[in-house]
């Protein structure tokens, strides 16, 4: 069984996500790999034990590489509407977000919450958290860099 599959099995049995990410960063360094993506999907800000775990993951990443993490992005579903503000604040307070990705803009959601995110300052400073990418479909080619002018033009 490959290492990745073994790690997935260990996590499904209650393994430590932070240890898995530490191992991944160590392996990447040993192999000369520049990028490690850590996907911690499925966390809700109301699940305090999971928010504590994600804070631990960030601390462990910094131990594995003192310059990391280089980006901490939150993926938001455009269908969540105003709840995106609550989620963004909670994750920013916990992790210090560097960017947002807004998905599911190919459906009925228009992504008006992006405007609310742009004008509502986050908890750490008065600057909004930048939207880096938008998702307009199901494939990797449907993940597009966010261009504010094009987004506004499409809204109207």
C-alpha cells in the first residue's frame, strides 16, 4: 500500500492530522518538492474541537518549516450567502487567512457575499481578505483567478 493511502487510513482511524502534515512537509523537503497543499476540508467554526485541531495543524506546519504556511486560504461555497461572513471571521480569527476562494458561482448563487466580504473588515486589521480564485464549474479549468472588475460586470 502506498504511503498516501496508509496516511488516509490512519486518519480515518483517528490518526493525528497534524502529524500527517508534518510528515508530508518532511517528505517534500527530502524530495526537493516546493509545494505542499494541506486540505483540511469539512470543518465548521461551530465545532470547537475541530477548530482547535486546525490551529494545532498551523503550529505544526510552522515547526516543520518556520517560514510556513505561506498561504492560508478558506474555500467558501457561494450558496452560503451571509453565513460566509461568519465563517470567514471565525477562520480568520483562528488562522489569519491570506485569501479566499469562492466556489459554486456557476449555479443560482451570484456571489453577492463577495461584496460584503470586501467592505467588512476582518478581526485582525481593517483590510479585507482578498478573494484569490472563484469556481465556476466542476473541473480544475473552472477555477479562475478572481478579477474584481470582471466579477462586477458579470453581476450587473
